[in-house]
């Protein structure tokens, strides 16, 4: 495929106009949507307004005058259609880790006759750490973590499993799990399911309601482009909300927080999953970022995501010098998220060399070079330029220079 063919793909792209809504640095190909989405231009003006006018001029009045108090619900309702949820089930708050602690506690209480939380060995570590912490707190008789491979999930749904905790898209390989089938199989065995949507929300169609999901978590700083440290979100199916309780009973989760009652009475809705005072500036940034999604078809997002990744694979394979880059992601585009993982013994150094040359990818231990594709702002030309630079980095062995083997605190 030549350059003209690639430009033709961009001209036919129904999402091409969205790129102009992002502040993208010049001479940079940004393929790190997995860990931090790019900055929507509207966020700049929104944050400036919140800081200088709402906070600076209106001060505490802004909790009412600018509806700061409603931000967790308002942002949650904007996220809901992106993840296939009807209104009244999604709340924006805290982090994935904190929200997992809440939902794990709720699910274990609903399924109190069982004690096993089943997850995968390849799950993102924080998900597993939260189960381990809860197990240390409650004891293994009430919470015990069991790990299996992704291929062993269905056969491991035994009668002692209370909760199945899964990430829909594997953070390393991009492997996409079948939410509908696995949720149904778990329910058939009396098991509740918590889905982590960190690498799927905003990257592909998610259908929580249609899959009869119980609970879910996700973050705002990846494909939703809410900024570094952006608040996370959680989903609690309407059918569970009257029966669930969560242990982090902060005042914002109270049925009447400003009554200042000494006795806690949780809200009888998803609002009970709020804890403390919301981070207004960060949540306002995410609220503005979500406006970029107006008029966007998630099906178009998915179609472009697959096309971007398939083009990347095709161009990599056209370069003989890249033969040592082993594709860890499945070649079946219907079975992966919006990312590609390549194994290489010098993956870290190659990644650092790419960054110096203006292609921002990322590295995941022990040897994964990962490229994320964000259809709202990545173009097909980006892909062509990225592979051209990758070819140069490998062919010239630029990555072998010592400076590319110095790791920072964040990799």
C-alpha cells in the first residue's frame, strides 16, 4: 500500500473531522491512547472557566450556581450510552481501584454463601491487588482469590465462586473477552460478574444492559480523554440497587448528605457509591471531554479502530527488518480491542527511540511494545508515518544507543 492509498483512506473516513477537536502536538504521532488520551480543545476552555470564573469569582456559590454537586451524576449519564447502559446506573467517582473495592464488597455480600473471586492471571494487577487486600481484611473464609488463564474461565465457574472479575480487553495483548457469553455462563452458576472496561469504554461497542451485566468499572483518562488522573466510573445494574450496600459510606453517598445526620443511611440508588466530595476541576475536564462524543457512532469508532490496526499489521509485515517484532495480539480483529502488542527483546529501547523520533507508543513489562489506536484523532496517515519511523529505528539500530535503555519511574 502506497502513500496515496493511505491518504484515500483518510478522505473516506467519517470520523476524520473529529481530529480537529483535539490539541495534538506538531510532528507527533500519538499511539498511546491506552494510558492517556489526547487533550480535547474544549477541555482547555472549560478548565479555565472553572478555575477563573466558577471558583475564582463565584466561590462556594458554584456548588449550586454551576451545579458542581451534580457532576458525578451528570458525567455518569454522559458515559452511560458509550457503555450501553440505561440512565440511573452509572456514577462518575474515585478511581478504578477504589470503585473495585466497593463493588467487590457489594457483590460478595449479595452472594454471601460463597467466598471465591475468580479472575485471570493476565488481569490488570490493580484488580487482583484489590481482591488480595479485601481478602486480607475479611479473611479467606469470606474472600479468596483464584486465578486461571483466559481459556480456563468457563470450566472454572464452580459452586464456590461468588464473583467473576474480568477485564473485557486484556491490557497487554488486547484480547477481547466475550462479555455476553461469559456473563450468561456465570449467571447460570449463580455467580455475579464485575467487568473492568478500562481498555474498552470508548474503543468499541460495550453493551452492559444487553449482556445483563451486574457491575462494571472504567476510567476516564484513556479513550474518554478526560486527562491525567481523571475520575473513574462505576456501573450498578438497576436490579441490584435496592439490595446492595458498599462499605465506604462517605457523606456524599448518604440519602440526605446535607441533613448531617449522625447515622448513615445510604441512598437507595447508584448514588450510594459516592464517598467524599467530588474533584470538581478534574470532573469538569472529563465532562467537557465527553462532549466530543456528540454525534459519534460507536460502530464507526470500532470499524476505524479495526482498519487502523489492520493497516499497521500490514505495513509492519511489508518491512523485512521488522520480522523480529512478534505480534502477541490475535490477528482476528473481532477478538481484540483497539491496540496491538508486539514482543521484542529490546521492546523498551525501541519504544524510547520511537518517542524521541515523534512516535509515542508505550512499553509493558517484560517485553511488550504496545500501540493504541484512538479513532477520534488517529489518522491512517499517522499509521503510515509511524511504521516508516519504526522501520528506520530498527533498520539503523538506533535503539541500541545507551540513552534508550534508561527507565524513568513511569514506563
